[in-house]
C-alpha cells in the first residue's frame, strides 16, 4: 500500500503546529508533504505535491480554503478546518469528507482520521458543485443587498464613501462621477450597474445619466428653452432632468 | 385630543411660517385677528395705499395743478381703501381678543367681517363720490336706472372684492390655523422622537460591541495550541484577550459613553498584541504623544477602525503586515489615523456596519464637527482618519 500524503494549510503558526503534532500522533503512517501558511502557498503545494488528503483552513490570506478545494476538486479528500463558518455545513453537504471546528480536539480529529482512512480507496468527491453554489450565494447576496459603500478615485487616491454621503451619480462614458457635499470622485462602474443596488426610495433617476439623492434636491427650474434643471442643496452644480422624469416633481 | 391654543400676542412658530411666509408682509408672521397682526397689516396696507393714493394724486395734479384737490384725492383714496380693508378685520380682532369659546368666536368673527363688508359699501360710495367730484373730466350724466340684474351683479362682485380684501383671505387662514398648529405639534413630536431614537441607536451600537465569533474561537484555538508548546506566550495571549474583552464587552453603566484617547489606545494595544501573537506576521506601532492621551475621545470607534484594518487589510494579504495608529492635535482639531499596508479598498456591501456605526456615533456626539474618512492608494493600504474639530465637547 502506498503511503498517504497529507497537506495542511493554516495561517496561524501555533494552530498549524498543534494540528501537525496531533496528526503525527493519530496517524503516524501518513506523511505531511506540505504545511502552508497561506492560500497561495497551499495552491502551489497542492499542484506540486498532489496530496491524497488536504486539511484546509477556510479563512486564509491569498486564497480561501473553499477556493482551494474547488480548484483542486476531485483530486484530494478535503477536510475543512474553521473557527466559525456558516459555509462549513454546506461544504460538508457538497462532498467534503469532514469539517473540524476550532479549537481542534484530539477525539474529534481521530474520528476524522478514521473517516478519511475509510474513504481513501474511493475517488475523492468532486467539489465543483461547491464552487458553483458559493458563487451563486455570493451573487445573490451582492445583488439583493443594497450597496452600503463605494470606493472611488479622488485625485491620486482611492477613497471610501458610505452611501449616505453620496448626493449624485452622474454617468460619464464607462465611468460614473460621484458627488458628495465636498468631493467629486470617479468610480469604474456603470450607472446601470449601480442603479440595481441603490435604494429606490432614496435615489431617484432624473435623467438617463443622472441619479440623485431625493433628500438633497433643492429645486427644479425650467429654462427659456423649456428644459428642466435641478439644483442640489449645498452644491452649485445644476443637473439635467429629462422629460419623462418631470412628473416626479409635480408633487413637490 | 385637546385642541392647540394659539398665543395671540406671539409670532407663529417658525415652521408654520415657511409654509405661509409672505416676505415683507410681516403681519403674516402673527396669528390672524390678533393685535400684532392687525397693527402690522394696517401699516402694510396703509403704506401700499398711500403709494397708490400719491400716484393718483399726482395724476390729478398733472391734469390740473391744484394742490388742494390732489391732496383731497390722495387722502380719500388712502383712507377709503384702508377702511375697506381694515374695518372687518378690526371687528374680528376685537372679537378674538375676548377669547370666547371657539364656536362662538367663529360665528362672531364671521359676523364682524360681514359687518365690515357692509361698511365697505358705504365707505366706497363716500370716497368714490368725493374723488369723482375732484376729477377734472366731466363724466356723462349718471344713469340712475340701472337694470335690476346688472345691479345685482355689481353688488355681488363688489361683495366678493370687499370680502377678499376686507378679511376674506384672513378668514381662510383663521380657520386653517388650528389645524396647522396641531399638525405642526405632531411633526415636532415626531422629530423629537426621531432624534431620541437616533441617540438610543447610537448608544445601542456601543453596547452591542461586536465580538466576532470568528475572532473569539480562533483566539481560543490559538491559546489551546500554545498551552502545550509555549505556555508563556499562551499566558500572554490570554492576558491580552482579557484586557480586550474587559474593554469591549457590553456595559450598561452610565459612564460607558465617556472615555479618553489613552483608554482607547489601551484597548487597541491589547487587540493588536493579541493579533500579533496569533498571526506572527503582524507588526504594529502606536505613535501618540503622552499629552494627548488624556484628551476625551468616544469609546470603541478607534478599535472598530483597527479591527477593520486587520480583517479587511492585513488578514487577506499574504506575508507581513503593519498597522500604525497616529494622533495629532492641529489648529483645525484632533486627528487620529489608523494606517495599514493591506490589500486596500474594495467595493462591498456586507461588512460596512462598522464604518457606518462609527459615522453614526460621531454624528450623534459631534453633529457636523467630526468626520471619518477612508482613503487608499492604488497599490493597496488604507488610511482611516477620525477628525474632530475643536468645540465644547472635545476639550
């Protein structure tokens, strides 16, 4: 029988050492081929060492344990190690051999070891489904959750603005200008993309290229040509209002 | 619900004025049919009529330079018009001054205004005659036999005109005033409740110090691993954890809201020390002069920024990371910055609670005097800065 090759990825050294010590004690026949301190290290070690079993911490710098498992899907038996993670149960359902909650205890790890040993003869489960599921979760959460902050370039720097600071989104080519009470910044997102994630009762689209914070509107005036312009509280800019949005202001 | 009583000798609440305000017509700032209202209204109308009267006097004088005649036109016009507009309101004001029960007051106010309208007919007839007598051009002979219907129309039109200027518009306001006042009181109450709610929320945000399960369990796992291999570091880690928990665990004491910059730095130091012991790759420095440590500073805001720097900056980045905390006092106020060299800013939606909470706390405490900003550079790293402008509460 060939020797079982194990990879351990855990970013905190004391925990990594403790896990290695426990494994050596509970599974002396196996050989640890890589003990990695972050996700990137683990990714290259997985390819290089082709381990049979991988103990992966879920939260790690560089790449998460979930990312690693998905990209190395079907090639190693995966055991997730996590302090507290809502994904752990789902990961288990989708084919991980086991998941361990930190702090890892000897009795629990010995259970895991026997479970893994029992599966060694089988082909490792495909975890691609897991990646798909996680991606769907992530997309669902980002689509349904309203935007709370944005990062925009302001001069030479990138600045973070909470949504409550923003007064106007103004589409400009591929970019969107963001106006706050004091700043005039640029973000690399289209207005259309942004619109889906803005609370509609707080932000009104008044023009094909303009979305304003309703509470910041000071006045809407008509010029000699019959075009409507909008003025904001605390700012001097005027913004266009298209015909189809006039109705919104009749009631003001 | 008890009806709101209007103070007759005081200006109306400012919020009401925004809806009714009439620029130079300052009488609109007072309750209808009150003395201050009547005085200002009479002055306002008087001046306006004096202008018109002067103009028509000028007109007559240009036609025939007869000063006495012109003066007579002016006086008749001004006084007549003033009487027409003021007689009714004067009576209504006299009624309202008695503070009778509402129903009675309303009936008598309306009666007073009607009496005023009748006065207006008499006044108009008198002044018109006097003015016409003074006019130079000869009118055609009067047609005394105006048809009945035309006469009626004439009277109706005049009544409407007299009614409108002689207190009709005021009457509308008179009937609206109590309702508006009740609405206003309700709005004020609502605003007050909202403000109180906000203050409570801010307090709650403090009490719900978010000790993340992930942080806690990882720390315990680290300690457990260290107990066997390195008991001295295990002890150190537990000490730092205790310091951190003591400072951040929810407290319901009244003084939970007061703290100094020094106390906040101690919390930060225990947290950073803990993370340094756990991660190994995290270095930190606190660069704050001892004189600033006694400055009053809101609790749990800085630690929130430091936790963000670790969690979203240094933790996701492989390799060594560094966090510095700096404070300085400048003429424009106190500035405390948390600087990291982590992965930098990214768009997000989930974990913004921390920053939002910091901003709300600052707003609740300092209104517009304080701010928190996050800036980063394209190469990564973030600087989070709390700025508090000088003022009573920051000394």
